[in-house]
């Protein structure tokens, strides 16, 4: 909403107000809090509290910002924009340091939290504690409650952030893009309806649920949080409950990638429990996946899922996986080509079998580097790196992203969209990705068949690929990448308009024509021809 006050100012009066606000703000931008040089930086004056939110159209409600900050701000409310700008800095720093998403751990670190152990005693149904390391020597006391059904014991206390830590075991997820909504909600003065949940581990208070609520409050300069603390909880039961809350019970919109981590933890817990109950040492893995399933009768279906998800988690989060830089793990961003959902439903589902359960010991041939699961994970990661090298690295540009790409082409506003970026964008569409992956899988299957080896589809990646097979895979991907349709901008309003189903692209690859008989390719895909053509020798 336009400011009548600012519109009424002359050019000199506007400049004078800019300098006045600049001095009040110690020469810093209200949003990013970085220095403003009035001779070098274009600036804007804006309302701190928007007029639409009953903010005043007067000097006390104005702030000066960098023009670029004001144009790219994430919220109309400058106070919220400043908070989100601060979070963005934390996220960028964490990404640069370790190529990962920021979490509650990083926000606590930024605000000087996570410093002290929690000192307490239990006297009957009372918890006694002190925050003496924080300079508060008062002895506090609160009632411990026992849940009638689970018999878990817990209590409610207010905790300084210096005593809070992020629980990366039960709930390792990072901060997603919806955090801004929580910041706005708390800034309005609306109460937190569900408290963050904490467990005591190694004398530390670890937040395992409600991390986003905690982050939002800390960003708004809250230094103490009211939490529910679980005392000596059953870690396996808490992990399973947190998993169910995000899947079966749908209490929280968990990302699927986080479900993989949780299930990976659950699988590890089952392995540990099996070892304990069979008097095995921690490093003894002489039993098989099938034996674990047989032992935990009645839970077999879940354990099968835990095993599959453990493999998927290991592949996805491998430090060597270059493709993960192009996967949107949060599900809301518009700058990365592959959503985690699409990655899961196409790449992971194509190459990781949900049916295969091994009867060989978990440690089988590990000392030789030939353990079936290790070989499987390493080879899938190597395949993902080939995809990353050929399709994405130095080709897909996150700053351009995936938002309205085809529409920009139709509207002739695509001068910044390179052919390589367009190719990567189109090849990454879920329905397209699913179909060309089937041909890539046939390249692998056909090689083993031609070598006279009978290899089960579920076990493809557990057999060592030789140099020629890797060459076939690279040739296929290079030729696929070079198909003219990917960079044909004339197809933006036809073949690539909107989202088509899997069968649509199955028909195109099999016949070279769309279901409505429009020619899309010169000829159908023939993977045998494509592996014989080595583009490196072509003129």
C-alpha cells in the first residue's frame, strides 16, 4: 500500500528523511543489518509495520533499507523480513561450510545457545534443577507426571536456550521454508499450542520435536522456552512414535527424506537389540537381514521397510553423492530441478529394490570390499554422479531455477535461460525422468545378459560393473542428453506444457510421437544404438 506521507515529500525532504533514518539505524540497513553507504547504495524508505496491518503512515514507522533488500524481502513486514534475512545468512553459512540444510542446532549456535549441561536431581515425583552455569543459582522444583498408558515420565519447565540442544538422532531434519509462517504467528502474539519436546541425554536437554517452533521463537529473540522434558525415556519407542506422527498419524508434514533417516535409526536400533538379546558384541554382524526379520516376528513388514529406507538414506546422503546438490529436500523451493518426492519415486524406486532381503550375514565379504549392500550403495552413487556430471554440474543454474520456465519461453522472456539449463530442467520432470530411467536400467540388464550372466533385477547393483558397462552408461546418458527435443523451445506450448502422465512419455520414447500423433523425436529411443555411439569421437 502506497504511502501518502512519502508521496507528499519533495526530493530534498525525502533525502533528508533518508539521512535521518540512516543515522537512527547507525548507518545500517533495517533488513540485512549491513552497512549502507548513501553515496554508493541505492536505498528505499518503507513502513516497518505495513499499513495493511494498521501500521502508521508516519516517521516513527519508517525505516531505510538497501533498495535490493527491499525488493527481495521475504515479507511485507520489515521486522519479519529482518528476522528471515538473519535466518537466510545462517542457512547460507551452513550450506557453504558443509553443503547441508541449517537446523535448530545452527540457530542455537548463532544465538549463543547449547552451552551447558543440565544439572538436576529427582526426589520422588519432583524434579529439582538449577541453571547455575548461567548465573541463576535458584533451586527450581516441578512435578513429574507419569503417562497412564505408556508410563513415560515427563515434566514441564522453562529452559534458557544455553541449555538446549538439537536432537540429531530422533529428528535430524533441517529448517524448511514454512518457518516464516511460524515467525509471523508468534510475532502476532498468538500462543504456542504445542510445546517443544525434549529428552535428557548425556546431561543435555535435546529437542526432538517442535524444532521449528523453537527456531521461530529464538529468531524473535526469545531467550527461554517452555518445554516438556521426558525423563529416562525408551529411545526406541520415542523414535517410532515420532516416525508414526509423520506418516501413519499424519500429525506433522514430515519430509520423506527425514522419514528415511528415522527409519534408518529404527533399523539400527533393531540391529543393536538383536545383538544384545543374542549376547553378540557391537561389532559382530554375523547374522543376516532375514534373521532379524524372523526374530522380530509380527514386525517383519516394518523391518523390511527400515532396511530399504536405510539403503536409500545411505545413497541419498552419501558424502560422495554429487546429485544431492540438485535435489530439493524441503519440497517448497523453486531453484532446484528435482523434488525429493520425484527423486524417491523415480531414481530410488528404480534402483533400490523394496523386495530384496539378504540371507547372507550383514558383514559378508566386507573385508574384501565386496559386501553386497556396500557394492550396491557405492555403485548407485557412482551412477548418480554420472547423471550429475552430464546433466547438471555447471549446466543447471539455481539462480534461474524451475519456476515458470516454459511460460517464460512462450512469453519470449527466456534470454537468461541457456540451452543446458533448459535440457536439465526438462529431463528432470518426474514423468520424463521415470521413463528414461527405465531405458538406463535396460542398458545395465542387457549388458549382463550379453555377458551370459543371469542377474535378478533386484540384485543388479550388487554385482560389480566393469569398465565397459560404465562406458555404456556414460554413452547412453550423453546421447540422451543430446536429443534435440530437450532444447526445442518451440515445444514449450505443446509437448512440455503442464505436467503429463507417465504413459504420455512412455508413448513418445517408444514411438517418437505423442499420443495425439505429433512428432517429437526423429525416431524412437533405441538404447542399443545409444550405447554404441561415443560422442567424444563425433565431430
